C-alpha cells in the first residue's frame, strides 16, 4: 500500500511540540502547541531493511540534471533514490543529511563524492556547487518552506515532496522565492506520472462513465503505538493535521483530476480519540463532502486508525470507474464497468511514476517545458485543506472561490 514507514523522512523535530506556522492555530482542537517556535532539522540514524546499491548507476547523458537529495529517510532511500537508475536525464549529485554516519554510508553506496555531502547546517554552501542543478526536498512537511526558500536563495531549482507546506501562506512564500530567483518549483505528485492514473484522467475526459455524479476516495491505515517524539507524522509542527496532509492528499488530488473541477463548497468533520498518545497532536480521521459546479459530489475519507485501504471510485450516468488500489507505489488495478460490460486496464508499470517525475522536471529545467505539478497546484491543494479544517472546526459548510480560497 505504501505510506506505512514512519521513517520516510530523515528529520525529526528538535525542541518539542511546536507549530510550524501560526496559520495552523485553530486546527488543533485541544492539541498542545507552542505558536511561533519553528521546528529544526535533526538527522536520524540509518535504519535497517534498506537495500543500498552495490554499484553506482550508469553514466547519464551530458545534460542530465544533478539533484541534491535533502533528507535521507526511508522514502528517499527505498523509493526515490533507487529510481534514479531508471531516469534518462537525472542523477544524484549531492546528499544532505543531519546524520554524519548515514551521510557517509549512503554517499559511498551512491558514489557521491565526499565534498558533495552536506549537513543541514552547511546546506547553504550548495550555492557554490555547480554539480547541483536542483534539490529534491524529502524532509517532513513542516520544514519544506524553509529548505525550499534557502535552495532558491542558493540558485537551485526545487522539487518538493507533498504536501507542499503546512499553510497556504508558506506555499505562497515558496512560489514567490522561486520567482525571485527565476528558478522552477515542482511538487512531487507522483500519481500524475503513473500509467493507471494517467489512463483514468483520459477516460474521464472521454466521458467513459457518462456525466459524473459521484467520486468516493479513501486512503487509510492503522498506525502502531507511537508518539510525536517518535514519529514525525503525529507531530503537529511537522505534519499539520495528520492523515489528510499525508495520505488523504492522494484522495483530494484524485477528486480534482478525475472530476476536472474545483469544488464550490466543502463540509467536513474530524475525530481524535481521547487519551491516545498517537493522536495527542493530530487527528485520527478526517472526512469531507464536496459539491462541484456541475452538481457532482465527492466524498473523501482518510484515517490513521482504520484498516488499510487506498481506493477511488467514480460513478457516472452510464458507468463506474474503480481504482483499487488507486495511488500506491505499485500494484494498481483499474476496472471500467458499464452495464454488464467490464473492462480491466493495464496501461503500464506503476513504478515508472518515480523516474517519470524526475525526467519531467529535468525536461522543464533543460528545455523550458511546462511543469505538470507546479507550486501553484500545491498552493491550491493547501487552500482546500484549510477549508476542510475550517468547516470541521466551525461545523458549517464552507463556500469556495474558483481558486480554492474561502469566501468571506
């Protein structure tokens, strides 16, 4: 299913529970937080069950884009970094980590020279390293804005993991910093490069289910016992509200790219069980109901405390599109049903989403091509997340402008 690894990112909070942005105040609903104190990067040791390469990847083409990987957690090491070998136009040029031992071991395994290995404290020195064209930010969400803005100041392009940041204000600051530096910003929404989801987008454009009536998505799994001190995903300062920003964001994205619409209104609810250390700072469940201008609706749910699932169901006037699993690292399945007819799809290998994402950004950097998942998309999605939390907090339906901002 994916997203079960609590060590996906290399960094944990230093300094206790703290809000990364005052904009998150009001989402808390009783969670302890200290407004104005920002999280600080601190590297974690290398965990087990990692397959580091025994040989370095083959030489790339001359215009290959050199990436500095910022954060060496489980997701970077297990998913993204191995996929550089499949990329035609991207290579790992540098590493950034707060743990010297991890930096040395991973650097040796990937053939990264010692002078291209940076700590979080020396990160700004990448400005003088011409081997680095772009940074790929894979640290916890509460640190995205800081590292992105510093990377732009260093004259580098930025590929940033999702969610883009913890507030729309941080997203806007990242976009502005990229424009000032005249550098590109892309959000790592990998499903936009995955064959099954790309096929689903085309089917919906072709009206394969007739007129859209309903989209249902759910992305859930059950966290093992943990606390904010042990797992950044349940730290409000690093993860925001929890499952919505992390796993439920895939359902939010699905509702948007399968409908081709922006919601005009959202109503939502959240839940946090009392006395559970896992949810001292974040929500256990978040659900929302959207209404689109066409009259279609979407029902989205995500949870850190229910049996695992990852699906998107689309129903129209003439058929249904069923994706289950929908947005995993691999193993996607998709069926189109219309009356008694049933059509299974196998448009390609889902794991190509990782290399496809890298090469897409490389093409944007080298050839000036447009970016499929730009910073503006990340900003849009954070506005919708803020609307979901606002509705849950007030118990009222929130009406939206076409750009996702809430109507006054």
